[in-house]
C-alpha cells in the first residue's frame, strides 16, 4: 500500500543501471495521477451532492457524461434540458450530455486551451486531458466564488500496487502527455491575463522585504537560547557540587561506623572468651556438680514433703475446700476473660470461623469434584452441603411450574397467531371479492364465464411476493421462515460467507456482507445486536478452526474482521470513541508547535533546510547521510530526544485514558475479544502471550487506531486536520499499536532504545487491560435473552429487505447448499425444498422491486415440555437416597437399598426424625415470632412457593425438600414411615426411573449418586442461575400474558370486521332489492314462500333449474342423471344470515330431505386453495368460481 507523498526508493533487487529511477518515477506519476482523479471525483461529488463511481472505474463511467451534465445543471439549471441517463450501454446520445458541459464552460469563460475534445472522453483517447479540464474549471469557479475549492489529496489516498501498475500501463499505452496539474492555477491566471508569482518568487520577495527583521529575530533567538543554555549549565554545576559534598559526608559516616563496629566486635570477643573459660570449668567438673546438686535437692524435697503431709493431715478438710474455691475463682476468671476476649474480638472471630468453614468447604468441594464416580462413603461425608435446601427445592418446583405456564401460554399464542393468519387470509379474500364484484357487475355473462372458468384468476410475476394466491403466499411464508432461520441460526450464514469468500469473487462476498448487515438491522436494537454477535462468534470459531498456527492468522485477512469493522462503526461505538479521544486529540491539535517526528533523517533534513534559509549558504552537512550518520549528529540527537520525550508524554495520556475507560467500553467489542481469546486458547493452548497480542490488535488497531489517525472521519472532531497534525497523530497511533502488540523499534538507534523501554513497560499494563477487557459475561446474561424471547414479543421481528437481496440469497443458498447444510432433515434444506427453484436471477442484474417489510416467522418452533411429574419423582428419590445413606452405608447404592434393616438402623432413623421434628418446630417458631421486614419478605416468598406446591400432586405437596427428613416421615395416610418402608419406596421409585432411562441397575444406580454429587458441587452456581431464571421467567410470563391479551383483542376485532364485511355485502344488496317480473319463475317462487309460511329469507331466495345452472356452467354434472333430466331438478338458494347460504333440491316437485349450508368465506377459501370443483349432496359437482359469481350477482 502507498500512503503519503511517494519518494524515489531504490529496489535492492534492481540492476546497477539507472532504469530503476525511471520506473520509480513512472510509478510516482501514476500515483499522483490517481490522486488528481480522486480530487476531481470529490469536487464533483461536493457539487452535485451525489456519490459517483470509485476512482478505479471513474474513467469508464465518465464516458456517458451523465454526472458531467449533472455538474453543468448544478450551476446553470436552465441550460441543461434533459440528461440521457441510460447506463446499460454507451450510445451516441450520451454525447449530448458532454456537450452540456462544453456549453457551460463557454458560458463561465473558461479559456478554450483547457477544453478537451469530445473523442478524448467518448473514445477514451485522452482521459488525463479531461481530468485536467475539470481541475481548471474548479479553480475558475472558486476564483469567481461560484463553487467549492478543489482539495489537494496527494499523500492522503491509498492505492494498491496493482492499481498503480494498471494505471501506469494505461498511461503508457495511451501515449498522451501528462498535463501539469500542479501548474494549472498559474496557467489559468496567465490565460486570464492575471499573472501570478510562483511560491519561490513569493518567498524571495518576502525575504528581501523583511531581511533586517529576520536577522534581528534570529539574533534575539540565539541570544535567548544561549542564556537559557548558560543557566542550565550553572544549575547543573551547582547540583554537581551539592552531590559531591553529600558523597564526601557519606564516605566519612561510613568510615566512622566501620571503626565503631570494629571496636564493638573486639569487646564482644573478650566477653565471649571469659564466658567460654567459665563454661569450660563447669564442663570439666560436671559429674561432681550434678551429684552434689541432686543430693541437696533430694534432701530438701523430702523434708518439705514430710512437713507438707503433716500439715495437710491436720488441715485436710479446709485445704480441700480452699482448693475448690481457688479453682472455681480461677475458672470463672478464665471464663470471663475468654468471654470478654470473644466480645472484644467478635468480628475477627466471626471472620476466622467463616474463613475456616470456607476452607473446609473448599477442601471438601475439591475432593468431591476430583472423583468421576464417587462412592457412597465419600458422598456421606459431604451430605451437609445439601442440608439447607428446603427453599432450593421449592424454587425448583416454582421454576418448573413457571416453565409449564410459559410453554402453555406460548402454545396458546401460537395457536391464536395461526388462527389470526387464517382470519387475515379470509379478510383479504373478502376484500378482494368485494373489489371483484365491482368488476363482475360490468361483465356480460359470457365474459364472466370466460374470466371465472379459467384455471388461474390472474397471471403472477415470478418476482412478486404480494399476490393473494396460495402459491405466492406460500412462497412469502417460506421466505419469512428462511430469513428467520438465517437470522437466529448463525451457522448457516457463517458457512455461506466462509465458503463464498474462498470460492466466489469479491462482489459476492461484499454482497453477503451487506445482506448480513441488512439481516441484523445493523445491530440497532438489543435482539438484533445479540444475534449479530452470535454470527460473529460463529464466524470466529469457523475461521480459527481452519488455521494451523497463530502466524497464519496474522498473514490472513479473516472475513469476520470485516463484520467486526462494520459493527464498530455503530452509534454506540462511535460515541464511546468520541468521549474517549476528543479531549486529548484536541489537545494535540491545539499545540501548533508540536512536532513528534522521531525519524533522524527527517530531523536532519529539516536542520539543513533551516540552516540554509538562515545563512543563505550551502550547509556543511552531507545531504546523503544514512540514518546512523544522521542520528550521530549532536543536534539531531538532542531534537530527537525531545521529540521522543514529548511522544512518550502524550502517548501516556492516551494510554491512561484508554485503560481507565474499561467500564464505559461497549459490550459488543469486549464480547468479540473474549470469543477470539477463548477460541484461540482452546486450539492453541500455552500461547497466551501471542493470543493477547491478537486481542490487542483487535481492540486497539481495528477499533481505536482509525479514530486516532482520522478523527474527523469518526466524529471525534469537527474541524479539518492539517498534514502536520495528521503526522503527529500517526506517530501517537503507531506507538500505541506497538504497545498493544509489544512490538519494539530497531535497536540500532540509542534514542529508540529509550522508547523501547517505555513500550515494554507500558505493554505489561496494557496486556492486563486487554485481559480484563476480554472478560465479560455471556451475551444471554447481558442482553437478558432466553429461549422464549421471540415467543413473548407482541410484535414479530420485521426485516426490511429488497427483492433483489431475497432472491440472490436464495440463489446462493441453492448453489452452495451441500456445504451449508449437511443433513437431509435439516430445517434449512426443508425450506429450500419447499421454495423449489429460484426465479431467474442473472449475475450482476438487479431484481426489480422496492424495499419491503418481511415479517419473520419460525416454522420450527419446538417447545420442550419437560415431564414435571418425572422430575419430581427423580428429586423425591434423591431425598430418599440422601436420607438412607445418613443412616446406612455400603459399597454401592443398590447394595444399600437391598441390605436388611437392623434395630440399630431403625433407632438411628427415629433419632434422625426426632431431630428433624425439633428443627422444624424451631424454624416455624422463629418465623412466627420475627417481625423484621427481611423475615416477612422471606415468609411471603415461602408462601408463594407453597401456592405453587399446592397446585401439584398430593404426594409432592407435602414438601419434598432434599435436606428435610421431617417431610419424608409420613405416608399418604398420615402414618409415620419406618426405615424399611422408606427403602422399599426408594426401590420402587428407582424401578420407575429405570423404566424412563434415567438410572440403570446394571451400574448399581451410580447415575443417582453422580447426580447428587453434581448437585453438591454446583449448589451455589445452580442457586444463582435458578434465581436469574425465575426472574427471567416471571418477566417472560408477564410479557406472554400481555401478548395473549393483545392477540385475543386482535382476534375479536378480526371476527367483528368479518361480520361487518358480510353484513355490508348483503345489506347493500337488500337496500336495492328489485321486485321480480310478473309471471316469472322467481315471482311464483316468492308467492309459494308467502303461502307456506309467510316468511321470506332476509337476504332473498332464488330458484333455479339444474338445466339453467348447467347452461350457465355453474353445474357440471349430476351422478346417475343425464343432462336431459336436468329440467325436472330445481335448486333453491336462500340466505337468512349474512354470508350463509342454504341450498335445497327437489326432483319433479318432491323436495329432498337434506339441506346444504354454504358459507361465503369457505367458498372463497376453496377458491384461494385452487379448488375448481366441489361436490354438493354427494352427487352433484359445481364450478366454484361460477358459483361465487352467481352468489355475488344475486346477493352481493
């Protein structure tokens, strides 16, 4: 990549001849030409307020002259009458667009020397001349105040080597001379008879006019610098003198201390020698001395003992009483002192006890967790871990009850939604039928038969998804299911992206990236952001699984990084960068004298330029000095040191701001970093240092670095950035990047070594920041999303997408389904099979149609209805087992359950029950007597849990807590269980659980022991998780109840609307009811109705012969009757209820006993289902389309 103004650089592999310089000069010419094209592109876009094609394809897209004509129209709208905008192919009419530009340039007075020929653009004979003309036009319009100024982008645009080489080759093949873009302003001024001085002439004139002032300023500056230098030297000398005096005093103190220590050692040696002589004397006479001492002590003790015995015999009773009193006083004193000590150190004692219990529990936990299949004896030692689980069990039951309620409500809501879908179709059919009626009224009978007897009522568009026919609606529903599946199951889209990135072109990958952003709504709400992060997580795992070493990741350009870059351009992420970087970036930009360039060559050349400008003579420094020679220059070294110190100071500000912003950093980028770290650790264990570099590259280089280098592009600042400011920011960003990945500068420069020390030191702190930044909770916990989130939403998720994106995604899935989908029963494959072949989508062609709102649905919603009774049985058996192993032990659980019960064990069982009864009473009394708010709240929670228990089976409602034996002590009839009965019941439960496949007798019910051990290990974790699930389920249940009410209200309004439609359809006809003609069949039919009962159906009654209906095409055939007999068969169609029609049949005046009831919505549904023929009275077949036509004509 080329960035900045390109310099001539000799390739080491180039030959010794001078051709490398010509080749490099051509490359620079091509790069600068591309920059000039970019300048013209940006100026045109600023004028016409539209985006035009990129630089690479701009030359080709300019040939039709469309945006050149728009440029002319922007300045003089009346001049451009009509722009020919056909972009399919180049036509001669496009030359009119170019002529509009020529006319405009003549009108504004652009000299013709800058004009290009029509063939220069239309036939691409001299495109550089066209760009040069645009530059001249921009300068002219800017000078006249009519348009914006064109920017200088040389050194600010990036192009690949392939782009530069392609441009260089095109310029060489065209053979046209390259215009002098840098002199276009002077040339324009010359043509306009306004000569302009060059920059060198301006500088020379300025120096001549201000020569004396410049010399004075330089002299004053040198004097000031000399004085500052002298002051610094004096301060350094004073400091040196002070340090010298301190050093001398320290040396004298050390010398004195040495003499004192020597004197002390000699005294101690003399004392030691005296003691040694004394010990030597005692040692030489040790036996005699010991013998004398023992004899004297023996005699003395015997005399004392005899005296004491005689005294004790005289005062024995008093002595005994006195001893008891003394001991009592001593014990009371010890007790009181101990209690006083405990009272004074109560907090410390409680802390010590809690720490001891914590360590004891931790030790027990580790011992239990280290065993795969623990034995009963081991489990028995840790039974106390489940002692306080009364509320735990009640919470478990409440959790299951809530899950049952949630699942029941979701099913009811799904059923209601299904009914609403059917009602929606019926309403649409009624509305369509009402619209069709207005057309039917104006049709003749012959035209109506032709229109209604056809197989299809209308021809559909293969790209339309808005039709009301069943096929189009089914296609729409399949696409709704398809995009819901792609959105919520990220593995499909991740596989498609991964596969197309490797096999297809860049256009396909770019298209899929845009579709991904559309599919997840650019992660603008909680649900879509959660799902988009899941897609990135899946892509990370998929791409990391493909690499074999960490170095390969650095060399590759992973696809998920592009998704991450799109994600980090969101509003939250940009706001965070603005808040983080704006103060320090503004501080850097406001310092006009700031220069952070630490390159010795750059500093060296600046010194040469300043010296020559100051003296007017050629500098004595070597212009071709190497970096080592430049760094050795004392003045360069001094300036470089100052720049590096300033760079460290400012970089430290950035670093402090970044590392202190952890709590404000958006969750998404931290979550992505955590997924990268964990995925890399799982595959490359032991490479944590290198993995943290990759994480630093993501968080800093991919996310923060662009906002530092180009702050105006990320809304960090609003003003423009000058080249010097950009260079300073780039130096800071480069140093921060080195810190984030712990990459040092080359060690050949002494000044850079100091910077390396700073990078190494700061990298450790930054690594800790990265480690904390890449440690967050799960996305489900952060976004508070569970499996019921979509089912509890009142509104279904809506995707705004174009038909072009829909059908192109369908086509890509069909082409790559073998890679995307592995199993034949996969839901995605089922949807693709239902959709069938994709409409004819041509490569590079847009599918017609505007953006549409696609309501996403889940066809494969499956709710796991857990067997509550089975779970209760499993938990009850756990409690039985825990109680049994407290009393009786053995080698295996099966052996314990089948072992006979002794009197000792029955006694232990009764003793255990007695303790539980007492504990239960104490707990109840404590709850009843306590008036604190905390206990009241706990009691309310307990009562709420009991309400749940009371709704369960009677056996479970007695309180099935694992740690409570009191609740196990009674049978269903209130009698106390014996230990034998308890074991028998446990065996019965084990048999039931084995039948369900939860335990196995073959391994002596080890599965039950393992489950209890797992409960012990995960007790605290499960308790916190259960409480979160309870809170989440309560919220979900509340949302589901609200949704249920909303759906029921919607269902009622749908029914009311249908009834209203039916009433309006029939009422309109009844208001305009005409009397039948005298002596017609209808006339006699109505007279017969009046004679029989005097009541005519509210909405009319009509009598037809089968022959009449046969000729109209309504009747197709009657079983066992020929058309000649149809004249004797009559059919009466009457309606006394809106939308409901009764059909009666008679043969030769004899009525058939059965009647047939038809509903208009059922007929329309059959028509919607493409049913052409229906059977009535089990013998007659009628054409549904014509029957609906007849009903509409007579009744509606």
